[in-house]
C-alpha cells in the first residue's frame, strides 16, 4: 500500500462541523457587514515580502519570527500572508480606490499563515474574517467599526454578558515616540524581573511587553506608564469623541491602557473583544484598530483607515463553550426512497424536481434496499421520506412519511411541493 499522509503540522482540514462553522462565520459576515455598506475583496494568498515587512514592521513577532517566506522560480521573495490588512491596502492603492478623498469599505474572509507553535486556538494556517474602513477619518468611523464587530458576534449567537469590549488609544507619530522611550526606560529599570524576550523588547519594540503572557512580566507591566497620560491633544480629542459615540450608542466598554496590538501600523484607537469564559488566556476573539500611516508605508497617499480581524478557530471554540450549535441546518432535508429497482429513476427525477423548488432532496446512489435507504434518511436527519413504490407511481403520487411523528400518507404529485414548502 502507498504511504498515507497527514496535513502539515499546525494545519487542519475543515471538514464536518468545522467546515459548517466556517461557512456560518462567512455567511453571517456577509449578512451583517453588507448592512454597513461593506463589499467583499479577495487578495492573493501571497504578496511580495516587502508588503509585510514595510506594512507590519520589521520588529514585530509576525515579521521577525512567523512569516512563511520563500523565493519563487523567478527569484522573487514572496510571503504567504500572515494577515490581510496589508494586502487589502496594497490592493486599494493599486486600484486607486481612495484617491481625492474617496473612501472604501471592504471585508474579507480567508486563510492566513504564521509559523507559530501550534496549540489550542493557534494554528499555522488559520482563518480570519476582517473588515477595513479605508479613508474614513472621523471618530464616527472608529465607533461604527467597533459596533459592527459587536453586532457580528451578537449575530453569531454570543450574548452581551459573555463578551468584554476593551478600548485604548495608541497615540500617533506625535505622541507615541516619546511614550515608547518612557516604556523602554521602564523596562530597563525592571530588567531583572522580566523574561528574556521583554528585556530584548526594550531595544526593539517596547510596547510589545504589554502583550507578554508571563505572569512576572504582567506584574511589572501593571505598573508601567500609561499612554493615556501622554496623548497629544489631537489624539486625546479623537479618543474622547470615539468614547462619546460608544456611550451614546449604549455600547459598554472598558478602557485598557495595556491593550497594545502587536502590529506596528496601529495608531490611535485600538480595540479587542474578549469572551469571558471558556478560552483561558487565548480569549481575544477579535480586535483591530486605526492605521493612519499604512497607506504611506506602502507607497500610497495619506489615507487614514481602521479595521479589524477575527480568528475563526477561536470564535468556534467560543461558540462551542457558549453551547451555540452553528452546524445545525435550519432547512428541512427530504429523502426520496425507491421501493424497488423499477422506481430508482423516478426517485432521482423527483429529487431533481424538489431541488428545483428550492428544497434539499437526497436519494440513494448505491442501490440500497428500502430498509437501508431509511437508515440513510435517518443519518442525514431527514424530516420527511417520500416513498416511491409501484403502487404510488401508478396512482400518480408518493407515500410521505413524517420521520418525527412516523405518520404516513399518500400525496399526489401536485400536493407534495405545496405540503413540503408550507
Ligand atoms: P492579529 O492579526 O494578530 O491581531 O490576530 C487577530 C485574530 O486572529 C486573533 O484575535 C486570533 O483570534 C486570530 N489569530 C491570530 N493568530 C492566530 C493563529 N496562529 N491561529 C489561530 N488564530 C489566530
């Protein structure tokens, strides 16, 4: 026998419930995001490596340690996308979507790739749904983005009490550099109590120390200077305005001075939604922020923008923990059974007819006996079985069996569709 293979480390197949879950996340995204005026965008799974090194930043974990970078046969350096924002911005610049003050609202759903240590809710190929509001400068855009993410989770079935919305401002190029220096100095002062990574971060990317999961580092970072005390006037006004819109909309949030998102491009508003139970430390199911400088980093004109990304694996874990059955189909399944060989063709034609009317219809494709067709119908969760026998066909109809009540009755062909679509 030939050797058999498994999916590469850190990847998994979406099959069965996880495939149904991913479909549910995408369909719900389309429903909710289109209400806010978002259109979909599909960018390549790989980009020129510079799109990420320039966009996300050399000093980030994602670029420094986690990218799948390779040279193609033409000697170009390409990278599997570790996130989708840089690609969307690159595409928007290329298509001139945001020239002369134009704005664009785009959303995506698809796989992303990071070379990480695989664990629960952390994969090397993982799936994200995300949205980008490009060229919208007002604090209203930030608030609408946060509301849309909240709405999305509600539409997936989570309850407000199961989620916590965290908001912070990361400042901008006016106030952040001085703040970074302050945090770097603080890290150096407490170097003896920090992990190796955080000691290194003092020189490379001090704000990342806020994200360290090590308890000893967390304790130190609890006492670190907060950016809210160093925001410049413009950033403070922007932040106040965002919070005021959220207040007016009745959306509850917590201000979290330690919320600093891991990618360099974020400016001003950053936010995260966490689930309160079931996911341990990997409880952030989605987050995002404003990135006012990214278009320029990628060679475009200044186009202040904001976006979010949510991780599918973690949302599915959160939905599981909350007891939400995303795999349940709401549409009834009908099984058309042939009583004998002579009715097999008629059964298939009947199934075609029902599908044409928008119903889900299955029939046997393995020459099974009537008894095992019933077993199949049960397995498929059929609500009704239509039995086509010699007698029924002669009388111009079928026997319909309600699989729940076990009731059976004869229905004429004309009456079947009417009965099943009621
Ligand atoms: P980020 O792009 O790092 O801000 O992540 C956004 C969301 O994507 C997170 O909240 C996670 O839910 C998800 N995510 C990030 N990295 C991974 C990964 N390696 N495996 C699974 N989900 C991930």
